[in-house]
C-alpha cells in the first residue's frame, strides 16, 4: 500500500490523499459503506459503482460464521464471491465479539465466544483473524482488538489495552509471514484503544505508530460516550499518530461526526446508519433528514432533495417514496438506501474539493448549519 497526502494544512488538519491498494486507487477522505455479509443491504455492486465507491467494508465475524472462510476461499476470495472488483476492508471481528458481552470470554491467548446464530463455541486469536482475512482476500485487514465501552473502570481498560498491544505484535508477525508466502497481498492496520483515559490513548497510539503497520485505526470510540467526549478523545489520539500514515475512525457516519473527523485529519470512516435508516424510511437532505411516512409527503411530488444529483431524486417523488414505505414495498428500502449512500458519499467528495481549495472550515460550517437548522429537520 502507498499513501500520498495531496493537499491540506493551513486552517485545519484536514487533508486529501490517495491510497494505492491492490484493487485500485482510493481518494481520501473516504467513506466506506458496510457490507456485513458480503453485501451492502438492498444494493447491488453496480449500484455502489454508480454512486462512486471504490472501497467497502465487510465483516470478518459474520463471514467466518456464514458461509465460512473456506467457502469464500474456494470461490476465489471475497471479491469474486460477491462480484466486486474494487477494494475491500475487513474488520477483525473484535467489535462484534465485544458486543456479545455475556457470550464471550477474552484472555491474552484470544477470544472465546458463542455464535449468535446457533450458540456454537468458537475461538479467535490474532493469528486466526489474520488467517481468516487473508482467506477472504481483504485489501486492508484489521488486527484483532479488545474494545471497551464508555464508563469502563481504569483497571479493566488497562487490561484490555495490554491484551490489544500483545495481539497487535502477534497479528503483525502472522501478517508478515502470510505476505511473505507471495499469495496474499493485503495490508494490515493496527487499532488504537485505551478507552477514554488520555494517558492510555497516548500509550496505545504510540504503540501502534511504533509497530510500523501500513495504516492505523482509531477504535473504542462511538461506544456510548457523549459527543464532546468523542471529539476531545479523537483530537487527543490523533496528536500522537504519524502524519504519513492513513488514519481510520471506525463506526461513524453522521455528517457532524464525519466533518469533525475530517477536520482532525482523519482519512477513512464507515457506518451502517445510512442503509439502516433508509430501510426505516428516513432520508437525508442538505436541509436536514426527514421521515418518508410523514403525511405532508402524501401529495408532495418533488424529489427527496432538489439539490441532489442521484438517480432516485431525478426519477422519483416524495409522494411515491411515501407510498412505497406505507405499503412496505422492498423498493423503498432500495431507493432510500441508494439515496442516503449517495448523499454521504457526495458530502465526502465535496469535502475533498473544499480542502483542496482551502475553504474546508467554511464548507463545514455552512453545511452543518443547513443540515441542523434546515426546514426538513424532524421535530
């Protein structure tokens, strides 16, 4: 992997860059749609290409359980299995194991957990996580990490960080051995943890930087903490990361979080919120989000967003979209998900242009004012 910073500096830490990955070039900042089970819900790979995505995320935990990495490997890797010829980042499964709580047990050796599907018992070590992701053929794979929630006591956070650091060392060794065999060419990202303790965050960021992984992710955020704590912790963490490496904040997707993260010099982010809300009939506009089911849309034959260039806004009205939602037609999920992903990708694309032109802070201010105070905002 090669990463070149192409613009930035001056008024903020926002920057643009170019990632050269196995399956092509990715311009940053970049938003990655989430294809948990090897598919972005309700959309085809052609839809994703139309929108303009060159990198998506898939979930190691879910693909490990179903259909199993052996099936995907025999298919020629996840790219061929899902008919996607662009880049794929896979998470390690650490966050899913974290969210299982009562169904898992974590020690320095690795994580034991019970499947949410059938209750079967499984074990994943940092080496196993590398092995699974290599079988999937990930362009970027993540180390196995131990995530902790907002409010975790310091003693537990220290233990989790020690385990995460140990897992990084083992993951990097396993990844280097795998790559040296000459078949797998994907890159490994380390993950910063440390909960919300500033000194632990610093320790973790410095450990990740010293590890020499091609990129670094910032984990353990957006786990129940107030927004001001998120932004404060993010800014503190970034200050200890090397400028030349791509930085990835995991699991954020609202315009406020994305734009503030870009301002801090973050290059990559992902979230499921856009397709999830699309399936529930909530759509985004530059003047705020709104619910399709609202009665006021019954006779509104204007598009979701008059300023949006996506095919949904060109071809369908709010009245029709409300009708689809009220009658529970699958097409509503498809069209609303398409529009929401187009909207967030367009926001990131426009952010790149604003950075290149030296006007990002004004762009951010104007966009968030309209989004948070516009006429479409739900009461």
